[in-house]
C-alpha cells in the first residue's frame, strides 16, 4: 500500500495541473506555428491553405523550410525539417534533434519586431498507433501529453528527466469530441521500430496511445517558451500489430498526409475561430 502522504501529494499535484490547464475554448489565438517534419506529410496541407514559402526565414546553413499564410483571422506558419545534407542521404530530417532545433529557431525568429508572436504550437504528423489503446490505421489523435521511451538513465532524478513526461497545457477532449478524433499520450523515440525495453516504457511508464519521433522534443521547446503544445497525429502503422512498422508506414504515408490535410484545418479552425466544427469540405 502507498503511504498516505504520497497519495495526498499526488492529489495536490493533480489539482495543480488541472487548475493550470488552459481552456482552449476561451483562448484567443492569433498565430499558430505548425511544425511538420516530413515534406510528404506537410505538402498537401501547405498546398491546401495556399501557404507561401518564406525565404530567409531560417539561417541559410540550415535545411529547414518555412511557409506562411492565414486561416480566417489567424496567421499560420508551417515549418518542415527539410532534407539531410549532413550525411548526404537527401532523406527527410526526422527525429528529435532537427525537430527541436527548427522549432527553437522558428520561435526565436517570430519574437522579432513587427512579428505576430506565436501563441500555440500544433505539431502535425504521422505516428504509430497501439491496437490495445483502440488505435487503427487512419485514426487522428489529439495529444494529451508527451513522454520519451528511449531515454533510459537509471540514476535518481535523471530517470525522470529522461522520460521527460509533460502533460498538455490544453485539454483537447471537447475538440476531439466535436471533430470525431481520439485523444491520448504520444511517446517519442528516435527509432521507427522498437525494442522490448521501449515496449515496456511505452506501455507501463508512458501509457502511450501513439508513437512518433518528434513530439516530446517540440513540446520541450514549447515548455521553455511557455507556449502550449498540441500534437495532431495520424496513424500509419500499428506498433503492437502483426506487420513491420516500416512496411505499413510506407504503404499508408500518402493517405495519412491527405488525412492530415483534412484534419489540420479543422483543428486550426476550432482553435482560432468560434470553436465551431469547421468541418465543411472546402476547409
Ligand atoms: N511515424 C509513423 N509511424 C511511426 C512509428 N511506428 N514510430 C515512430 N514514428 C512513426
């Protein structure tokens, strides 16, 4: 049995985290930063909103790209992590390092004079889902928190730091209900596949509903900037299913990007406009 003082401490922590939560439905959002790692994931959304590339947004020696435009009265800036030149592979810069660096640089840039400061970060992308949490290919998840599953440091204090669990500043449940999406915690690691130990962390420590390769890193940058983070993740593969993730991922990437293109405007419309469904086909 847990000691009484531990139960009491947990109770007060929960109360504190509930009372510090931002109520999405009462927030005024004027500028949303949308980090989307892969070009294939971002393309349909950028085209759909007719966002324009911004030259010279990032330092010229970085591979990151930025696009901007508007949705209703709100400004929308999409960043993608560009292609790898360091290892000369030309593939997308996936993983936590480019995601945190690009997000940090983008936020710094938009703090400048004459810029509309960012008030929300919506990280769109694909993810692996867990059948045990009700996930199916094509499902859209709005994240309620982030954690890492591949930062295992067995020293007191460092263990908690490694997992880096952050609860969402905003509760997406009303939006999820309105838009017909699911909610859950996203667990982040730098591998598309997983080890048995990753599995243990994802299930027992992180209680994850979806798995990706950047959310916890972007949320960490948001936390430093006192900005709310929300992930909008479309499932391409089932992590606890019968097929290798990379095969299912490649098979479903294009359809997931289309689904993201349809989901992101609905989410942005919900957060920026009058919290209406925003589900009209022209969005
Ligand atoms: N993105 C899409 N599927 C993924 C998976 N299984 N793991 C990490 N990132 C993903």
